[in-house]
C-alpha cells in the first residue's frame, strides 16, 4: 500500500544545505562559538538508583520529574546505553522509542537533548497513553549508521525481550527525527517492530558526497561539537565521494529489506537533510512494488514549503503520526483470533 498526504512541490535535490553553509562562513570569519562545545559521555549526572529490571538500572535525577533514567548494557560489552523513560500513567502495553537528531546546537549535550525531546515531542505520545523512551545514541567517534545504529538495535532487542517479559511491552513503535530518522529507517532494515516513523530523515549518502568540501570545512572548524564530530567520523569511515563504503548509508537501495510498516514525513524545502532523501526512497519503494515485491506498507507525507524543523511544530504532522500508530494498533487487534 502506498499513500500520500499533503503532497507539495518538489524541493531542489541539488540545493546546497544553506544552514551548514551559513555556519561555515560564520566560523571562518570568527563570529564566536556558533556551535557549542558539547561533547559528553552520554550518561546523565547525579543519578539516584531506584530499581533494576533484568540487567537494566533505573534511576531518578534531581530536578527531573515525569521520567526516569535507564541504562542497559551494550551487547558487545563496551558500556551502557542511556535513555529517559516517561513515567506517565497508561493502560496501554505499547511503547514508543524516540530517536532525536544530532546534538549539533544543544548547549547541554546529548543527554539533556534527549530529555528535552521526551518532554516536548514525546508529550504527543504520552497524552495518547503511550509510554515513551528517548534514547541517547553514540555520536562522536563513530560514523553514521554504525555504533549509533547498533545502540538502537540493542535497545529494541532489550525492549522486545526483557521489556516484554518484565515490563509488559507488547508492541513497540520507533519514531526518529533528522539523523534519528536515518536510524529509524535503517533499523527497519534489520528489525521488525510494530511501526516506524521517519521525520526529516536521511535515506541516502548523496548530499554528503556532493557537498564533500563544504562539509569537511565545517568539521574542521567545530572539532569539539558532538554532532560535527560524528560527521567528521563519518567522512573518515566512508572516504571520498564515490567510495563504495558510502553505500552503507543508502537505505533507498535496500527497500526490499523493509520489515515494518512505515510513515515518512519531509518538508519539501528542507535545506539540512534535503527532501530528495525521501523522494528517492519513495521511488525505490514504488519500483519494488511494481516488480512484485511483497513489502510492508509505507506512507509518505510531504509538507509544501516546509523546512527541516517544520514537521516538528506542525500540528498536522503530530496528528498524522498518531493516526499512523493508531491504525497499526487497530490492525494488530483485528488480527487476533475470535477464540484462543
């Protein structure tokens, strides 16, 4: 099934990302610390342990209400993955895993950005009765779709195993924004969940190859910024434009591996992660369907005139995302047998 909502005119797939260009110019002429020095270890501070669930530790934090800090071990034994978990009352057994974008402009780093994401965008799901988890993924030191993706996979595996048996999680939805949307899309190539939402995401490496020199100058000017550091790590891992290693970021070429129903949302004037990411994914998806591939349903919503941030403040997007999840909920219950 292929559905469109609010289809707008196409944005320029070859447009250079104006936001990063502006940052570059400002940095080169010395306009102060335009991007913050925000490197951190991804673990919240001043934690007060409360209880354990399997091999995960839940802690409270002074000054933080409405959520607990959770740490689960990475499967490779390299440390812990942290997340904020909402404590809202709910009678649902479905949770929403939230993946925010890069900690590019967060002065307080990844941890506080995850908490802010939980308390703002996460409220949409909490008010609808879902428990939410805002994950802190790896950034600096690992390329896109490497250790950060493994963090998401490890978290999903924990939620679907220990979370299911100990916390009663029966269904799991994953929603990502910006580079978090890249992770949600790539997760869908590796794991089956009950639904995936990608908002303003990256589906192919083209813009990072096409703007190689510009982005490399940005990475050289902001070395202590968490998000920029990951971009530098990405270029170190994938090489020059045209290097076959860049194919690791090409989710559009792997639509036949999709495992879960999906909603993709993009503003057609996005200058940060251009709309061509989603349009190329849609083109590949439609082509695979025409060739007879049996794939989960993917829906596409384009915002006419919308920039990178528009989907996060447009109430129509929140409504559509909730409608998508509720449709999966209804479909799930309609598949239950009448008698056990």
